[in-house]
C-alpha cells in the first residue's frame, strides 16, 4: 500500500464513522420520542380497553338483602 491509498482509506473510515454516529443520534431521538408517546398513552386517566368494549361494565351494583 502506498501513502495515498492509506490516506484515502482512513478518510473513508472517518466519513463512515461520522455518518454512523449521526444516524445513531437521529435513531436515539426517534426512540426517545416514541418512549415519551408510550408513557403518555399509558396514563392511568385514559379508559381501559375493557371499558371501551363493555362501556356499561362496572357502572351498576346489584344488591340483594
């Protein structure tokens, strides 16, 4: 290998490392956004799946004496 070829290989490796790092940063931003959305969707004030399927479930109590 000559000096020019080594220099070109090092330059390409640096470019690939920089691109990979930038892509990883973008991916982490997306994952953080998805985690925030998931956390907000799991709020305890939101209706449960069962109450969406059976809207009258748990609204009445049958009592007999």
